């Protein structure tokens, strides 16, 4: 967000909080009084927690009117914002936070002030907020952050290894991977036809058009869930390979690649979910999917990732 817009948004919010009905000069004075009071409360709250913020850090905040208004005025309690900003500085260094990416650091500090730490992966959505509670960002001394982007966590299992007894999940994955390729309708964007002007320069006539074409590819679990014929084939395969207890019934095209309608029948929904869980567990057990979700990145890790991408030397 541009500096002036950010400051305008914060000032409008503060105008409501302060109840500004006076002249511009009187409002500016009230604003400074408000910011000074918020700063003093925050420093007192830090002292109560045994935290002492470096004078240079506080001076840097106050040196720029946008930064000062944003940090001390963006929330009724600026403590998590200030400590979030200081925590980023400890992890990534003053140069990145103060000189090179100050607005990005401010954005991360403000966004992070609304949720607590999440050391483990959430069950479903990374965007699910974690209650802030009494937690505040860590500003204890520590070495600079080293951004580590791990490799592929999957460890594929040979599901046809005759040297061991093959289990249910081996058979499920073998059915999918050994199955002949299937034909599917793939949606594509056809480029608009070209027309040439008097100078012979080609220009597209109209917009790209959505079309479908038939492609052959390997079988996925979603294809089985979408097709009654494939479900019958799967059930017969599992029974023939020692697992008659494995049987799925999801109907025909109740859900498919481009379906949008909700499934209202509760019994059908339950059967579809059971099939999903069956395949999902097999994918994970045999290394076709990661065994679990990654923990959410910290604010410092996310900011470091943005910085890394911004600095990447793309070819001309």
C-alpha cells in the first residue's frame, strides 16, 4: 500500500477513535497526543514483561510520520505490532526491515498481531486464525534467521515389491498406477484467430475461446470416485487381491472434475467421504503425498521468502 494511502487509512480510523470535530491544527495536536499516549502505554507494557526496546528502534519508528502513525495508531493496543516489528528485525536484520523493505515488514507485523503462534500445522486451512491470547512475538536475542526450503518430503514405496507382504494400501495404489490410461475431456483455451493489418502485423481477433479435447493420462483416485464403472472395477480388484472388505459406492458423476453442485443426500456424502479418506490415506502411506501438512511459516520466514524472490536474478 502506498505510504500516503496507508497513512490516510490509519488517520481516518484514528479520527473516529479520537472523535475529531475540530480544525485541522487541533486534530493534528490531538493525534500527536494520542500517539504519544499509545507509545507510553506500550513501553510500560513492555517493561511489565521485562522487555526493553532499543532506543534506536523506537527512534526509527518515530522518524517517519507514516511509520509512527501506523505503528502507534493502527490498533488500540500496539504492543503485538511493535514486538512483531522488532522480532522481524532480530531475525532478518536492520537493513532489510528498516532500509530495504520497511512497508513489507510493517504489513507482516500488523497482520501477525491478530493471531498467535502456530508451531504445528492446522488441520485444514492455513488461513484459519490462531487465537492471540496472552502470547506476544518473541524479541529475545537469537542468531539471524537462516531460510531453509526443504526438499520433497515424500518417500515413495514400491507397491509391487514381492519380497514383502503387500497390504491394503499397496493394492489401492497398484490399482491406480498399473491401470491402463484413461481418456478424459481436458479443458483448454484456444487462442483467438489472427488477422493481419495493412502492414502485415498479426493481431488476435477476439478473445481466447474455452474448448475441450480428449486426452489420455494415468488414473487418479478422483476418477474412480467420479465413475460407477471404475468403482465396480476397483471393488472387484480389491476383492481378488485379498481385501473384499474394501468397497466404495459414490454413484456415477455425483462428483467429478468440473462438478459444482453440492451433494444433498447425507448417505451419499458419507460414502464419498469414506472413499476420499480411503484413497487419501493410501496416497500418504505409500509416499504419493506428504505424510502431513507443513507447519505454517513464521512471519520472518514468509518475509524472507518474499525478499528472496524479489532479489532473484531473473534473466533479461
